[in-house]
């Protein structure tokens, strides 16, 4: 019932854009209320759709039960899938573009995530952006972004998906450069757009290749085509690898991740919505959307694992040495997206689950960071400290988000990250091992940098200027609202076989056979090891950063502190030599150097080189070469005319002489011819 | 009666208006503007009636309609043969729309030395030439209209243009004429080699029936290709374009970019491909390669520009590259994409030249460095419109530029079977990837331009100058284009739906796709 | 009659005329040289009439008549030519043809 109306979910924010653009300034809240109402309605509808999909899928899977086989399913039972559409336009031949919706578990999940986070960000922004000169414009863009992202999610057609994909890109560009008076922001916005656009080359090529192979832009058509198996395996692999390039650009994966930290130049609510919870997951989403196709192309799947594994460790190391709070979170986002990418190489549910949980707690962290920045008037953790007492709500919610990110059980991040590691372990092989080891190591790093950030921001004395105070209710309310899923959202997919038919894995499944073949299980060893590593990271960071020059309130937490303090001396060797000297002072700077100089340098120099090439080509090739040839033709006529006219001396005797010579020559010719 | 005379009336009404304007006494020269406005509005309304009648009338949206065939020069079987179909209809209507909007715009601004009487009569003469080119179904008639366009544009650039106007005008005239001479020779050759007629429909049938030998086709195609390629302009025949655009007055630039360039690409679809199908298959890879070179090359040259109008002129080279890539695939999808691309480029680039012309009028400079950024501060609405149009031009979905580009790329992935049989499948797929890379470069230079022009803090001298934001007349001239930009992007069937039956019919008759 | 004698004579006369036309700078002398060339042509016409036309039978006597024509035209030509030279002398105070180079680029 709700699903039939799912098209309203993107349509309402689109309507909101129009209202805000045309009459936003005249409204009492300058357009903010329109966006909030639209998103609230979309969220309600999303929950309805989600419930409908869930009750259908749970009905199917309960018949099978845990560890059963697909034959036990009720006759004709399928995962929920509703496709409705109308032909947007014919393109010639049998080809057409469908403006349609594809509602299934994945779409329902994304609806909930996007509308919920977007609503929170809307509410938060009424406080954060209060008094800004372009307040209405900001809300118009937020609504436009929500519409675009939902369009991307709902699309049943790859071209429509591409429309949403590009639209979120331009929204990101406009919002990163929201304060466009500043050159730094302009550069960041252009860098973000062009880097993702570079990835889009891959996406476009991939979509064209898939559509060209199967003669349709429809996602279902492509998946059916792959399932039928009547295609060139090499071309399919090529297409999917090209799509990965698009996903790498959008989801800020190695080596196209460098735009995301710069994108933090935008307003913080934007960072929370676009550069943490939703847009950057578009790359992960498209891989999940085409997951059955990826299963048919092992090379592409393996590539996902390698890219994800490299990214998650590299970005984690980078986060260790940032002083800008938003950049810590940005690198953390890159790292977590790496987990999702790697997960999708083995398990659809694991990747999608992590996408879902991460969206909530990372949005929370960014909004919390925005609250802190609002209070401290600086992005830099060196100018923060001691904010726990003055900003209790921000602190506790931020702490909840951090612990969820660090993957402390039973918070959200633990369950999803654990699922990824288990999936990697079960997949085994080369890529599985790499992801498992690096993923576990990444957990350690994550714990370390988040703990460090917590200490620098909230512990000790305030090192900045002015008197920070807690943010207004418009900003703290979304924090509290998001803290609840950050703690509890992981419980929707607990790894116990008995609960599986009622969990996220059955909610978002695209195929009953796949669901049966990939049961969710708890692996106690992996869970314990991962938790121990996370705690080790926390403790290591704690050992270092509580020694900060200012008084650290966490020193006085009683018995626990003392116990850990003793361990500090035991761990001195490890912390000093490995964590501090090797990792923090050598490896991480090396990674930063590599990222900033080599990779970002490559980005910079390829941009610069292209520019220089354009300059040279224009000056030499075009103006001198081609246009020179054109002008040269005209000039050569002038030049030769100027030379030739000298023969016209006016001396009659010269003419007569030439005439006689001519006659003589002709006479000789005719005479010899005769 | 209307069925037979509609096109003639619509095409020649502007000519009548031009004659009327020349009768206005010099003392009351300003009267020329309302007269031109009324004439162009009536002509535009008539073109809309033609569009509506194509669907509601006997044609029912398919095939040729509004045919009129009268003997003209019987001894060479050249006739006054006009008709219209789905391929030419969008371009036909667009030409009337743009001329009307240009007439509106002249109320706001006309470059020195003013003289609206002369300017507007030339503009209406130009309109007759443009519209006539799109409805002519006889090669001689086509050529007459084709050349008719040159004269008014030559004077527009040469009299109302910028500092180097004479150079630009002469270059424009001679270069285009140089190409058309080869085309004329090819037309005459078609007359002698084929069924002894200049009638395009008859020649198309002859071409489809294989009446022309392969060697003849190669030579004739080369001649037509040269004439059309200069007009498009394809790389490397493009160098007249930046000069002409840079020097032309705003209205001249709009019509040049909006309609005149399309005459070349239209010629490929209407004449070169259907009459010489086998040569088209042989030339298609070359055209495709030149098109992709144009895409990449145009974008790179744009990065180097310091002059705002010149930058947009070079962007046309790249956009027309996508159009030619679509045509080179010889598939219905590709040709549909090409026509969509033409319309999209006509609307968007026409709009860009309007905005840039207005910026130049206020800043009295085209140099990006002199403007110095901050247009969003000095003129917020102007800056916003420029940003919107630039983003549309870089191919952001769902705006029209996207459909033209992306569908052309799809067509390049699956070119016509004849090309696949000739072993060019991989070649075209490589072209597709290169074209996709071109979209990034396009985004790059447009964002670079926006950053240098609209963003940032405006220099003090411009903030003190108190520049006037968009005037009511400008809104009047621009809002139809802005609305159409959104409408065609969101509802692409508005163009694809018109072109698809005609394109499929033409290409199916050839048997190459 | 032997053809060699009149033809050689005419050729020599013509060559002398050509030499005069090309080498003399005095306009009057150039005109006189032109007359020499005309005279050579006249000799040829008469000679060929005697050699060819009398045997083939030429009731119109075209060779002889042409000779008279050439004389008439020669007289007219000298009249026009001397008139031009005279005007040249009046305007330029010289009859050197090198100075009369108005018709050039």
C-alpha cells in the first residue's frame, strides 16, 4: 500500500525546492519549515514502506527458518520487489528511458536513512545557519539534495540513477562552496566536483557498457541479462570495473579520496548529511544495487576488496595526525566507506548493514562536531578542550557516536563491523584474509584516533578564546535523536540464527536463495579479538593524550584509571615505540606525505598539466597551427601577389621582349612538333 | 490551402517584415523595434501553428507534411520544394523563437552604432534564410537559403561588432563560402550522376536504391562534408568561429550559436547521410574521430581562454563534437541524440551568449581578469543565471545538455551494424570513453570560468559602479529559454518524441542501421 | 624563283626590326624599327604570292593586296604612334621610352 506511493518520497522534497525557491523568503521561517515538513512526510512514508517491505520479507523467510533451504519457502515466494514506471522518452529503436521506481529492501533501507538524517540536519541547520545571509538558499539546496539522493535510490533505470548521481554531485559542489567569497572554499568545491566527475567517467562508461550489452537501461533488465548468462564475460567485468571507478570517486576511495577532507570547507550540517551519511555512500549503494552482477564477475569483486582494504587502513592512519576535528571525521568516513566496499566483495548484507549504521552515527558525530565548532569558533582541536562540562549534551551524544564508531559492543558499529569481519573470514582466500587482517587493524586505529579526538576536545582545560556554551535546543535535539540509533540500530541485525528471519538481513535481501546461502552467524573469536583490538586502541590513545599539559578530568575516574595507569608503564615500550614513534610520527606522516604530495600532487599536477596543455594547445596548435594555416592561405595570396606584380614594370620594351621570346618558343615547339 | 502555403508564409513573413522596416523614415528609426517585434512574434506563432498542425493535421506526427512543390527552373529540374518533418521541425521552431527573443533583447541593448532599422531588417532577413534552410527539399533551394544567411550575418558582425569586426566578418564570410563551393560542386555532381534532379526526396530514394557508385559517393561526400564541416564547425575547420563569436554583437552571437551552426549538422542528417549512405559508412569513423578530437580539443582550448565570449565560443566546438559523434554512429539513437544536442546547444549556448553579452554591456569588457570575479555580489541575479546556464551547459542531468551527450555516448557504444561489420566496433567504443573524459574537461573549464567570474569578492571599482542587475526586458527575453532549459531536460520526450519517428524512418530506409 | 633569297632577306629585315624595338630607347627609332618589321612581313607576303599563289591560281591576288594593306596600316600606325610620341614629348620633354612607365603596378 505504502510502496505504491513511494514515488512521493523523492517528490515531496522536490516540491519543497520549488516552494522555497519561489516563495521561501516570504515565509515566517524563511523556507526552513517547508523543507522540514516535506522531509517529515517523506520519513513517515519511508517508515511505512520499510514496514511493508519488512513484513513481506519476514513472512517469506520465517517459512524457511534459519539454516533452512530455499525449497521450504512458500510457493512463489520472492523477496519484496515493486517496479512501477512510465516511459520518460524513447531514444530510438527499442531503447527508452523509464522514469520508474524500484522499491525493494535496499531502497527501503536507504529511504529511512536518507530521510531521517536529512530531517535531523534540516532541524539542526535552523540553529547552525541562523542569521546567515543565504539562509533560504541553503535550505533550498538541502531539499534539492534530499530529492536528488532519493531519486538516485528509487531509480529503476540506470540513466535516471545517473541523473540523481550527478545532481547530488552538483549539490555537493554548491554546498561545499556555499561561502563562495572565500577562495579556499571555491577551490575545495571545484576539487570535489572534478574528482568525483573523474570517477563519473567510469560510471558513465560502465552504465553505457551494461546498457549496450543488454540493450536496456533498466536495472532489472541488466540483472536479468546477467542471470541469463548470455554475454561476454570480459565485457561484463570491464563494465563493472568501470562502475567501480565511479564508486571510488563518489565514495572517496583510494586513490580518489583526497577530495573528501577538503570538502569539509562546507557548512558542518552539509558535511554530516552529504559527506558522511548519504552522498558518499552512493558508490557503495550502486555496487549493492548491482550485487548479483558483481557476483558474476569475481575479478571485479576482488578489486572491491583490495580497494576497500587499502582505503580503510590508509585513511585510518591519516586520521591519527589531524588537528582539524572535521578532518578526523572525514578520514574516518573514508575509512568506514572502505569497510563497506570491502564488505561488498563478500557479503551484501554486511556492506549494506554497515552503510546503514554508519550513516546514523557518523551524522551524529558530524553534527556534534558542528556543535563544538559553533561553541569554540574554531575547527582546530588545539583550540578546544574541556568542553565536557560546558556542553554536556554534545559530549554525551558525541561519546555515544564515538563508541559506536569504535565498535564497542553493544553499540551499532560493533555489530556491523563484526559482520564484515566474519564475512571476510568465511570468504577466506587471499582477499578475505587481507580484509580480515586489515579490517581488524583498522579497528585498532579507529579506536585510537577517536579516543584522541575525544580527549582533545572534551578533556582538559579550554584552550581557545571566549566562553563556549552549550548549543541551542534546535541543535541538541537532533543530536539526542541520532544518539538513539547510534546506540541501538545495530540490534536490528543481531548475529543469532533464531532472529535472522526478523532481522535486517531478511529485510534488505534481494533474493531468497542468496539469503539462505548467506546466514548471519556470530563468530565469538572474531568478536572478541575485534573488541580487544578496539579497546587496545582506546587505551593506547588514552595513555598518550591524558598526559596533555592541561589537567585531564578523565584522570580522576577512580579505580579503573589507576589500574590502567599501571598498565601504562607496562605498555610504555609499545606506546612509545610503536604507537607514538612508529605509527604516529613515521607511518602516519608518511601516509600523509604520500596522500598530500604523491596522490594529491598527482591530482594537482594532472589538473595543472591539463591546464598547461590547454594553454599550449591553444596558443601553438590552434592559434598558430590551424588558424595560422587558414590565415596563411590568405596571406600567401597577398605575399605572392606582391612578388608577382614586380614583373609589371611598365617598360614596354620588356613586355615586347617577353612577347618575342614567347613567339620564338612557340615557333620552335610547333616546328619540332611538325 | 494552409497546408500547402503554411511554410512559405512562415518563412517569407520575416522577409516581408524586413522590407517593411526599410520603409520606415530615418527620423523615426526607433519604430523599427516594435515592428520587428510584432513580425517576429507573428512568425513565431505561425511556426508554433505549424508544429501543432504537424500533430493534429493529416500528417499525424509522421512523415513529410506541408509539402509544396512548384517548378522553378524546369530545365535543370530545380523546384521550389518545401516540406517539414520531425528532423527539421524542432530546429525550425527554435529559429523563430530565438529571433523573437533577439527582437525583444534589442529593446534592452543594441551595440554601437545603433541604427536599429538596418540591424533589425538584417536580422529578419537572416531569419528567412535560417528557416528556409530547414524546410528546403531541393538542393538548389537549400543552397540559396544557405548562402542567404551569410550576407546579413556578415554585416551584423562587420558593422555592429567589436574592435576586430572587419577581420572577423571577412573571415566568417570567406571561410564559409570556401566550404560551400565544394558543396555546390557536389550538388551539381549529384544532379548529373543521379536521376537528373535536385529534389532531395528523389535523390534520397536514388541513394537508398544504390544508384550512385561507390567512388562517386566518396567524392561527392567529401565535397558535401567540406561545406557542412566548416559550418558546424568540425575540428580543424573551427577557427572562424571564435573570431566571429567574439566580435559579433550579442544578438549575432546568439543566432550564430543557436541556429547557424545547426545548419551544418542538419545538412548531414538531411542530405549527406540519406543520399550517400555507403560513403557515410566509410566516412563515419573519420567523422567520429574528428568529433572526439573536437570535444577534447575544444575543452582544452577553453581552459586557456581569458576572454569570456571566446571561451563560450570554444565550448561550442566541443558541444558540436558530441552532436557529430552521435551522427557518426549512424544509428537512430545517435541521430536522435544529435538532434537533441543541437536543440540543447541552441537554447543553452544562446542563453550563455545573452548573459555574457549583458555582462559585457555593463562591465564594458570581455576580459575575465578585468571582471575580476564577484558578479554574484555586484549583480546577484545575473550571477545566478550565469551559474545555472553554465551548469546546464556542462551537461548536468537532467538538463538538456546531458541527454544530448549521454545518449550520443550510448550510441557510440553500439554503432550501426554496418560499422560493426566494417570492424569499427572497438574504435567507436574507444571514442565513447574519450568522449566521456571530455565531459570532465567540460565541467572543469566551466567551473573554472564560474570561479573566476561569479565567485569571490568583487573588485572595489565594480562595487562602486553600482551595476544594474537584470532588467525587465532581459527577463522577458531570457525567461522562455530558462523555462525551456528546465522543461526539455525534465521532459526530454518533447524533442525525442518528435524526432524519433522521422529519424528511424530515414535511417531504416538506408539499411545501414 | 628561289625561295631562299627573299625569305632570308625578310628574316634579316625582321630581326633588325626586333633588335631596334628592343634596344632603342628613342621612341621615334622604336617606331622606325616597327616599320622595318612590317616591311619584312610585306616582303614575305609578296614573295609567297610569287612562289605559291601564282601556281595554284589566285584570282584575288591576295598576297599583293595584303602587301598594300600592310603599307596602309603602317602609315596609319606611324601617324598614331608619332602623335603619341609628340604628346609624350610635350608632357615629359623626352622621347625616352624608359621614362614612359606609367602603366605599371
